[in-house]
C-alpha cells in the first residue's frame, strides 16, 4: 500500500494517539504536581508523531530514515519516563494507564523499526517520490536483471 499523506500512516495515527493520551495523563493530579516531568513526557510523546510527519514530507529515503530514527528515540524516551513514573510512589493510581501507554510506545517503536528496515532494504536510495525518468531507470534495471537471470539459466543447460 502506498500512502500519500503522513496522517494516513497507521504508525503516525498510533503516535498521534500516544501524544493525545499523554496530554490527557498530564491533566491528572500527580503529573500536575511534577511540572518538569509532565513537560518532558509531553514533549517526548509529541516528538514521535512530529518526526514521522517531518520525515515523510522530506524528499529522500535517507532523510526519512533519519527522522524515523529520531521518532523511535522519542518513543523510547516516552517509555523510559513512563517506567520511571511506575517507580514513583505518587503514580500508583495511574498504573493501568501507564502500562497501556508503555505498550503503545513499544508498538510504535516496533513499527518504526520495521519501516526503517524495509527502507534500508529497498534499492531506491535517492528520490523517494519517483518521477517519470527515475521510474524508467528502475524498470530498465529490473528488466536487465531479469534478462541476465534468464540468460544465465539458458547458458547453464547441458
């Protein structure tokens, strides 16, 4: 499936949901008392979806990969803060929500890792959004590779 807009991406939607839910968590009494912790987790969670969006809007695979790595790092930072919150006594009433948010952040991280791996395995390294000329070049390369494979099969026959 080819996505035309970043907000159609399932991983962006999950990251947006993470940000929304973290902001909701920030409205709870324990986090209102810990302003710096609240600020840090909100910025980290917001960074996930923003970096996915920014990378998607860039023109090259390498730029997209860079932003996906940053987004993945922000998902890890969000999860790290949630793990810390589990260890702070005043957050015990939020145990279930914290656990759900940790799972969501981990899921996003796995999705980003999979997408990054797929991008690294693709032969297209420069322009992500192919124009007519790059499409022709890619098709010619595939045709050549297929021809060489057939030729090798024919020449190996007894």
